C-alpha cells in the first residue's frame, strides 16, 4: 500500500471512530471513539462507556480491544490496527501493549493524561504510532463537549 493509500484508509477508519465519538457525545460520555481494523475491514467499534457502566475502566480503547478479541477468538490483535480519536491514556496504552496491537492511529493529543507523557513505553516494542489523523475534527469534538460542560 502506498503512503497516499494508507493515509486515505487511515482517514476512512478514523471517520468511523469519530462516528463512535459522536455517539458517546450524544450519550453524555466523554466523546472518544475507537475502531479496530483487521486486513482492511473493521472488526470492532466502541466508544467511552464510563458513565453508562459506572466503570472508570470502560474507555473506548478497552471496549474495542475486548470486542475485537471476541471477534477474532483470541486475546492478541497482532494483525490489527487500532484507531482512536484521542491519544490513549496510560491504562489503555498498557492494554494495547498487552494485546500486541502492532499499529496505533490516533487523532488528537491528550497533553494532560496521554500515554506519551506518563507511560511512553507502554505499547508493544515493535508497535508503530501514527498521530494527527483528522486531528482538527477530533480536537473540536472534545473541546465542544468540555465547553458545554463548563457553561
């Protein structure tokens, strides 16, 4: 796959993750969405459910990892790419690492609680990270949510 084709596919899958984030927004959840793609197709999709489930671990990434593992029938996601609208937190980064996800793509940085600041070695050592896919859209949704919460 050429770099241009990869960029196009990344944007396509990130749009699906944004759809999940919008769903979270509508449900009063922090609007973060995630999808897992395997061999060019989405096998799992999820969004934050921490309020709905009253569970601080119910982040979009945790939900989508579980769903993808169930879809594949195993705990390792070694042929998959995880797309998430916001930089994973250290908890999620650890889970992504344990699931051996080889490629992580996210939209916007989380300057305060992102893995890069707190746990930069959490992913699998061979994992690659692509940042900034649909960054403006991902950031705008988060900013809109928190602006409305603080109003």
